[in-house]
C-alpha cells in the first residue's frame, strides 16, 4: 500500500481503494469501542472530511482538520508525504479564517515548534 501513496493521491483515497475504509474510520471505530467521548470519535472520523460532518462538534472537527493540514505542510505527517487536500473554503470560513491566512498560520506554527524544541528534546527540521 505504501508504494501507492504519492504527493498527488491522498493517503485516505489509497486506503479506501485497497481496504474499503481509511485510518479515520478505523480510528473512530476503535475510539467508540474504547468508549471515548462522542466529540473525540467524531473528530477522529471526520478530520479528513470535515465538510461531511454536520453535528454538534463541527468546530472541533474543523480545528483538528486545519491543524492536521498545517502539520502536513511542515512535513510533520507520519508518512512524510504532503498529500492532504487543502481545507475547503467552507472549513476555512467556519473557523473565521481567510484562505490567505494559511501561510501565516504555517509560519506561526513553525516558529512555535522551534521555540518548543528549545524546551524539549524534540528537534524538528522546520
């Protein structure tokens, strides 16, 4: 499966094409079995597809989706591939952001991680 994951093909799409489910669905299933709170389950399940969620935890789902995207831009993903779809305008606006805010947030996250690495043994290559 890993050999099919590229910068052009989102990881979730590859997972679904091979397994008929993706890691978000599996994670939500495990979280439900372990009796996690519904907010956590929804966030895990929809963090790659926040537009599909229309429930009481929408803000959390959108925040985690955006954070996941920003981390991927900084190569902090587990697979080292930048293949996430950009957040939709709907998600961006639901967070009261503008599309041109993303570079600013990416830079701030990079700065924050650099500062945090001074306090820990974490030394990100950002």
